[in-house]
C-alpha cells in the first residue's frame, strides 16, 4: 500500500491480535509511529488487550503514559481495557487509582465487573464484595464472578446466599453459574439445594453434559447419593475422565470396597486421578497391601505417580512400617527432581519417624524451606516415638521462635515426647499452658498423654487423682494406660480397679482381659488368670 492511514494500521494490528501474534502487534505499532501515523482509541484498545494477554505490565505502563501525554480521553472501551490490564497483571491499586480519577457515571457494567474480577483473582473478596454492592446494574457475569470468587476462597455459604439473591432479582443463571453453585453445594453436602438446582436445569431444558453433568455427579457423590449419581452418570451422552472419576469418588465414599473396586476396573482409560483415588481409598480403609499392589499396577500401566500418589504411598508405608517401599518413594522423588514441599515433606518425615529412622526424618526436615505447623509436628512426633524428648522440646521452642503457632496435634506430640522421656515437670508445664497460653481446650488425647506420663514413671497414686480431676469422662484408652502402668509397676489391686472401669465402658474388650491376665501371671496369681479368661469367653 502506497498510503497507509490509521484505519489500515488498526486493521493489521487487530489481525495480529486475533491470531495471537501479540509481539508482532506491538512491533507494528512502533512501525506505525515511525511512519508518522498517530494512533487513535481503537489502536490503543488493541494494544492494551495485547499487553493483558502477555501480562506485559512494563509495555502497558509505557502505553498508558503515551495516551496521557497525548491527551487521550480515558473513558469507555479505553478505560475498560486499562482497568482490565492492571487487574489481570495483579496491580489492583493502579486499577483502583485510575478509576478514582474518573467520573463514576461513566462506569458501565463491564468496567465494574472487570474490577470486581480483579479483586477476586487477588483474593480480596471483601473488597470485591464492596464494589459489587455499589453496582447499580449487575450482569450475569458479575454475579458469576462473585460466586466463583467465594467458592475459590472457601466461602461456600456466602456463595449460596449470592445465588439466592441473584434468583430473587430474576437473573437467570447459565451453565457457568450453575456449575459454580453446584460446587458450593457439593462442598457443603447440601443435597436439597443441589437437587432443586437439578430440577431447575431440567425445567429450563438445559443439556446435562460436560461441566454441568460432572458438577451434578460431584454433588451426588459427595452427598453419598449413589443412586442419583449413577442415574446422572448413565444419562450423560459423553462420559469424560472427570465423569468416571466423580463416580469413582462416590463409590469410594459410600459404596464399599467391592463396589469401588468393581467400578474402578470398569474405567476404560484410567488417568492419574483414577489411580490416586483408589490408592487413597485403600489407605483410608487400612488396606495397605492392596494399596501397594495397586501402586505396582499403576507403574506397570506406565502412569507416572504425582505428589498425591506419593503422599498416599508414604502413608501406607508409615502405617505398616514398610521402610523399603518408603525409601523407594524417597529415591523416586529425588531422581525425578520433585521438590519436597510441606505436604510431601510431612509425609516423608511421618514415614521415617514411624519406621524408627529419626535421623532420616531430621534430614528431610532440614530440606523443607517453608515449614508449616504440620512439618514441625511430624518431626516432633518422630522424636517422641524414639524417646528423644529433649530434642522434641527444643524443636518445639524453635517452632515458637519462628512464629508458627502450634495446634492441638502439636501439643499432643509435645506431651507424648514428655511422656516417653519421663519429663514430669515439663509435661505439667505444657499441659497447664494449653488453655491459658495456646487457647487449646484439652481433649482426651491430651489427658491420655498425661496419664501415660505419670503412670510410666510409677506415680500411680498421682495418676488416679489426675484421672479423678478430669473434666471429661475417661475412656477406654485412659483405663488401658493405667492398667499398663500397673503392670510395669506391679500394682495388681489398682489394675483390677482400672479393669472394672474399662469393661463398664466396653464389656467385650478382649485386650483388657488379656492385659489383666498378664498382670496376674506376672504376679503369680494363676487363679486370677483362669478367672479372667473364663469371664472373657462368657462375654
């Protein structure tokens, strides 16, 4: 072309943008300026859209400066694109500052929604909600953006409230909005609302397929409604991997072992989610051998394990003391350069700790850069199991100094360490600080640790007084702990009293009968052994 005007340049820039050739579009703009043709609003809208796609904030700011210097009036589409760019580049302060210099009467629903979406993506839900409430006109996209933000932030009840408000204002939801609200229903296991939404879908003649079908499946599966889930699954014209996995999750939650296994075997193309769901199912049901076998099948099927797989495998190893398999998982992590984050690190520490390899657990602990409360607790528990009470306490103090707040599991690990180390003063110190210092209400596990501590060092009379002062009813674990202490310190009479309390709670507890008979045997009271076994057979 011998003569290129602004329309010609705009057409070419728009073509590059539409084809995803964003850098070429920016280069063409530079050529345009060199040729002496000045851009107009249409040019700048295309260029700001390009910067948004590239997340190129530096170029975007340069273009923003250009339009300010050249006295462009920032409104309408140009204002929308600028706000969108700053929002999607995570610069909400700049986006808000830009709007503060404009007349709110010029804001349209697209602009409001763009800003709300930016705050949602920045996890500033409160700020997004404030803007949303100020909107005079709310589009379906606005409502969906807010509901989606609440779901992503874990505010499921608030999402449902927004949905009810949207329906009250006669806004008809589309598939995206319904998928969002069904996700909230699934998390809350709100079957009634979920089913009413399903009825709405049918009434409006929506096609239950793809994301919508999977959202319904997920809802019914999480609510334990297998019949509804199966009916929905069978009606899907096209079953995706997500459909099969949602249905498998339902069987794992409510269908029992055989049904879950049978459905898993029916899945035509198992992806990593399918394998992980089933491996984790076996682990949760203490079927550790089955979890190992399935993991081996997964390997032979050329499915590469991910973090979720490895965490489940390590959990199995920890529960059965399968150190060899645990080491294999650790080597696999190292060979494949899988970064040890807090979750994976906790699983490794737990496995090594329960397998008695506290040195290896400590080595993993030092590799974790960002340690959360679970990492610290796992390492303390590893020390406690091996009787390294002082190391556990030192670690606890280090955790406090680092600013990580202990939870009730941490405090149990700490008291267990005191128990295994026979540290009475320290045990009382940390137990008494639970409420006053950490705002933790002691549970039966906390009391159990103290009973074990006092009994372990032979303070049986003090142990009994401690149990009598407990504000909650002692359970089987408390009386069992006292009986074990009685055996260690040869107190038959107190053991009989503890046994009597225990069988009142659980008359068929075979372990208690065996323990009492062993206490009698240690004391040479064979009549007591015979009597205990006889009473055991009667129950």
